[in-house]
C-alpha cells in the first residue's frame, strides 16, 4: 500500500476540537480556497465554519457557493470564535 493510499484511508484528524468554531476573515480568493480545502478534506464541518468579508456582495455569493454563514458584520463572531484565520 502506498503512503497516499494509507493516508486517504486513515481517520481524518479534526482541525479544532469538537464544539468549537473556525472563522475565516476575508472571503476572497484566498479565504475561499482555504475554506474549500478544509471542507473537501473533511477535517471540519460546515456547521462549525464561518467567514466574514467587508464586501456584502461577496458575502452573499460565498455563502451561497459554500453553504456556510458569511457576514459583513462579523465582529461579534470574532469575540466568540475559537480559531480565526
């Protein structure tokens, strides 16, 4: 068995502990890439992930594309987030 096959069949290790949230400040190209990678790898669920951006149109588009909360007014989330990128 190759290393890649071994790694893909291994149990996914969560990025953060159960019951905690991850916020991504900036939902542009880089933020979306990070979010897509985290979701695709299975290390975090959509229910524990959120993003914020200063552009309202971008927030609406990213929220629809990625099916996660994306807000312009995300400052309140920052205070309660467990990890922020």
